[in-house]
């Protein structure tokens, strides 16, 4: 018995020392199981060939290598990954946003210079960086059980916006808090989508299989916010939410039957939004139809053709600030036009290259994440960030109607900085932890404990 214990302790001691040298603590259990499985298989193989167990164990340990070398190899594989390329692209976009606001104040007709946009933009930028750093440092799994909190908070914020909010440009409810004005529609769109994703993910984690009935109930929870946007006639928010919601169902691997039912229900609900659109929103759709049919009428398609003309006339190096231009909403919807007008096609193409490069990085990195929750969350955020890029650029080239989409990070205001820096910080945290967490979790509130020993 003592001899067996001594033989056993040789492998246990070796594995214990390797495990103690692993820096990623949450990986220790799975690494231990991997080592034990390999060592004991080697021992059994050598014993079957006639070698004594003690000799087989000693040989297995020798072949595995020194403890320090093995631990260092595991530490190289399971270390924190810093997304330097991604951070570089974010930094470039933030610098471009500052240059864009500066250009708004110097190259756009109007009183923008008198409104101190650049000074306030620096304040919002600092606020966004704080949000980014905090979100990057907080373990993304902390958010996994916050779905209902976000959902209820978004509902309350939406209701507050309807009661006391102000209409800006004929749409949406804005709430003023001191010197900051919150765009309720923009904030609640993301909050509802993230809350819905987290709620569904929680059920996914707790139940290996979801019946059709449960899937339809979860879809109903996600469809309710569509009604809120329909009631308030928020055209852009309805579309963004519908696209985001359908993408969530795909990411969460709902059954084909549930997807069809949910998709039809969500789109049918969204159609009600079209029936309740206000006149200027209907005009946007008419504008798009006119430009597709080639009708260049000043009353319906002026904005689109005006933007096209500004782009064409800008040239490779832009007009600088010597020739101010009339650009509606230059610090939000059309900052890309301002950048092209001021700095030329070369700057516009560079901005688009960074934007699409960032999107490519997000999607590629999402598929590198091993944990189901982290991968799904990063895929959801990647899709959500892509939607406004498609709408903004698509509106400028005419493949979708002109709309209120703002390019990520290239827009003035606290709302933009809050949402985009939060989402990108969340992606940063997921990426940093992708190799320091075990692939499988039995439940979100505890990591799978792979038994020690054999």
C-alpha cells in the first residue's frame, strides 16, 4: 500500500508543481487533467509492454520534460493577449474624430465655431476613454446575469423619454441632464439588444436544449421593444433593432422553425412602424425611391445629390478651410463628408480602411474565442457595430435611404462615446481573456472542476 502511494505521489508531485507554475489560474484544472491523462496513458502503455509501474512512471516524467520548461510553455499558450492592432485603429478613429470636429468648426457654414464643439468633444472623449478602460478591466462574464437589469432599465428610460423627453429634428426623445443631452432612442436600442442577448444566453447556459415553446417565449421578450420604437415612430431604431434581434437569434442557434416564426413576427411588428411613420420619414423613403429611379428632383432628393456633389468636388486633397460647405448635421450623421471635404478623398478612403479593418478584426477575433458566451457576445457586438457603418456609407452611395446612422467613434456627443467605447472595451476584455479561460463551463457561476487525481 505504501509502495503504491509512493508511486502515485511521483506523478502527483510532478503535476502539482507544474500546476503551481501556471499563471492563468482558471486554466489550471483543465491543464492538470490534460497532463494526468497524458502521463497515465504513457504509464499504462509502458506497463503493457512489460515495464514495471515505477519505471514507467519515472520514464513518463522524464519524457514530459522539466517542470519549469513545461510550465513556461503553458504560460505562453495561456497568457493575456493585448489587442495592440485594434487599439491602434481605435486611436486613429479618435484622432480623426477630433480633426473632424475641428473641420466642422472651420469648413462648414453656420455658427459651429461659436458653439465650442471641439472643447466639449474633448470632454466627451475623456469620458469615453474612462468608460473604455473600466469596461476593458472588468471581467466580461460579470455582465452575463445583468440581462434583465439592462432590459428593465431600457424600458424605464424609454418611458421617461416619452414622458419628459424633447423631440430633436422631429424624431426621438432626448433627456437633458445638466449640460449633457441623452438620445433615449440610441441608448435604449443597444440596451434592449444587449439585455435580450444576455437573457437568452442565460437560458442557454442553464438548459442544454430549448424547446420550441421556450424559444418562442424568449423571442416574444425580444419583440416587445419593437413595439416601443413603433409607438414613438423611430424609423432608424426600428430597423436597427429588427436587424440586431434577428442576428441574436442566429448567434444563439435557434431552431429553423423558431427562427422563421420569430423572424416573421419581428418583421410584421416592424411593418407597423412604417404605417405610423411621420411625413418627413416617409419623404426619406420617397427620396430613396426617386434616386433609384433616376428622378433628380430638388424637393425630394436634394440632400443625397448635394452630398454626392460635395464628395466629387473634394478631390484627392480636399478643399481645406478656404471654401466652406453647406453640410447638414456635419458633427453627427455626415462627419465623413466633412472629413472628405476638408482633407480629400485620400483621408476618406483611409477612414473607411480603418473602419472596415476594425470590423474585420472584430469578426476574426470573435471566432478565435473558445468560450461560448464570450464568442457569442463578441459576435453580437461585431454585428451591432457593423450596422451603422452599412447604413451610413450605404446612405451616402444610395443603396439604402438617407438615415440617422452615425459612424462608430466618428460622431459628436456623449451618447456616441458612451455606447461605442463601452462596446469596444467589452470586446477588448473578451479578447484579452480568450486564452486564459477554459473552453467549457458547466454553468456561468462556476468553472468546470475537472477532478484531480485519477
